[in-house]
């Protein structure tokens, strides 16, 4: 068993410590890198960080919350916020959901609790792991987030880009690497001016994005997660998610809420 699997104490082989920009996957990657970098960027393209970008760009404040288990309502009430519904349309909850399309007209100043077991949980987990700054990145805001994260880290600081991925067999199953998150992370890393500051892992994510960029919308729509959304009748979200650099918003955690770093 390797040290990465918990088979012993390693001297930091998996921290990519020689490079300013680093890349990893999911909760375990976050737990490995968040304590040793200055800035964490969470990427969950379908759909948490895309939804965050759309909402925050319109002036909303988004509160990440790990689970939709009923406790989110007490959390929201204590903060004067509303809880996102499971889907678009009237459900007795807020008329907004994880669907980016549902957030296109959210009023400025809305305080929205947005539960998600992947991207939202990673945002909360990054803070708990000691990250000094946490950004929500996606394809829509890739260049804006790259700039903001670099500024937040400072000239000598380090940044970890974490692709959320999904889970096999429910919210607590093993990680399923999701292509769309690799592409979102790669888009952020492709916006970095100094390619020599990228770890090999980060370079691989960047290369995946550059390869897909000429036909990005088609790739997002035809990957496993894209097909899943389309078959659930949510294909409109794919257009929002694949709109590369459509947004100048850089959502960053300010206390418990994601707001525009600008």
C-alpha cells in the first residue's frame, strides 16, 4: 500500500510542493493540498460552481452547505437566507436551484443557501482544512478566477485547483472523476501566464482543456455527466456551463458566503 493510501507517513511527495499551481481531485486531494497552499479553487462545473458564478455575478450571496438533509433550513433562517430547491419551478422553497438557468434572474442581494455534496462540501472543507482563501471556479469564469486567485495568493503564494468530481453509488461512495471538472480546472490553469509554474498534474488538466476547447460545448454535452443532465431534462444547464469565459465574476468565500472578489 502506498503512502497516498494511508500506508505510512510520507515526506510530502503528493503535495506538488515544487510548483505554484497544483491540481488534485475531490475530498482526499483537498485534504492533502489545502493545508499547504495559500489559495484553494474548487471546480464543480455541473453544477455547483457554475450556479455560484451565475448567482454571484448578479449580486447574490451564496452560502455553501454540505447536505440537503433538513438542517439547511435552520442554517438559512439564522442567516436571513433562503434555501435552494431541488429543481426549477414552484416547490414550496426558493424558486432557485442548483440549475444555473434558474438563477439567471435572481435579484441582487438575495442570500441563498445552496446545498451540494460535492462542490459545496469542498468549499466548506477547504476552510476547515485551513485554506486562507477559497474561490469557486468553472468554465464560465476561468480567466477571472485565475487572476483573482493569483492576486489573493500573492507573488510567492501557492494555489491548489481541486476538481470536485462526483461519487459512485450515492453521495458518500468512492470518487468518480468527472471530465467536465477536469476541463474547468484546466481552463483556469490555461489562463495562468507562467506555464512553468504548473505541476505535472496541473499541466495534464490544462492539456485536456486545450484539446477540448475548439468543440467545448459538444464535449461537455456528450460526457457522462452531460448526458445524465440531458436525460433528466436539464440540458439548458449545459449551455450555461460550457460558455467559456462568459463571466468576469470571481466568487470567493467571505466568511460563510461566496461573493464577487471584485
